[in-house]
C-alpha cells in the first residue's frame, strides 16, 4: 500500500518540483510526472537512510518532505542527463 501512496505523492511533488526547477528539466509534463514518481520513491529510501520514517502515513509531513526532496534530486539529475544529450 505504501508504494501506491508514493506514486500519488510523486505525481504531486513532480509538478511542484518542476515549478521550482523550471529550466532544469528537459521533456514535457509527462516526463516530469514520471520523474516525480521515481523521485518520491527515491526520497523514501533516502529518508530511511537518514534515519527518518517517511512511510508513517499518507498525510505525514515526513512523507511529503522526503518525496519533495527525492523529486528535486531526480529532476535535477534528469536535467543534467537530458541537457548533455541536447548539446
């Protein structure tokens, strides 16, 4: 069940991360949402590595915070990878 909640949160956090890093990511909104879902899952693993419990429940601040951090990380890395391809 936690995986499904990370997907939903990732869709939202991907859009928010794209708004914060608008020029960094190549691709359209679909790519941003997919990157957001991957970022939310990565954020969950990163949060656990730092000793947090990002899988408390859907409305937990920790869950949303780590999904946001993971989405920013993955979106930034995606922007670096896609930026190299364009040039």
